[in-house]
C-alpha cells in the first residue's frame, strides 16, 4: 500500500470550512478513483495545520491519480483556505493497523439455530 500525505496550513477561521469540504466533496470524489483505499484528515485547530493522508493500492495508482489531474483539482477546491502552499509527500506504508470492527447486535427476541 502507498500513502500520499498533503500538509496544509489554513486560517484559523477557515478550518471548519476546510474540514467540511474534505468530508463533503474531496472524499466522495476520491472514492471513485482507481486504487483508492481510504483517507484521513488530521488537524490541529490551534495552529490551523492539517495532514491529509490518502491510501492507494500502490504507488503507480497514486501517480496515475496525480497524472490525471484529480489531485490538482482537489487542491484547487481548497485553495481559498490555504495560508501557504500545500506540501505533498509520498510514502510506502510499512505497517498499517485498523481497530476491530464493531460487532453487530442481533435484534432482541430472535434466536439463531445451528444446523
């Protein structure tokens, strides 16, 4: 797996708007991209700093995503919020762990029979 990290700095008054844009527009579009495996946005509200991390099946998919101009289009969407130009970096994911998935509960009153 491959991760692309974009370091962003936004105005303190704009951080909620930038988070909303990431959630409402950038993530849904990213989900349509070949090789996309997930994303997260880390923020420091006191500094207006953020780290957008997107995960890709491999480096080739991340590079193809950039060559298609998708990445650049997403940067332009948020351009109004940046106080300095964003910084893009790429990394091989050496270790990746996600917590356990929550168990689904069976509706009350129903039993499950083994056959």
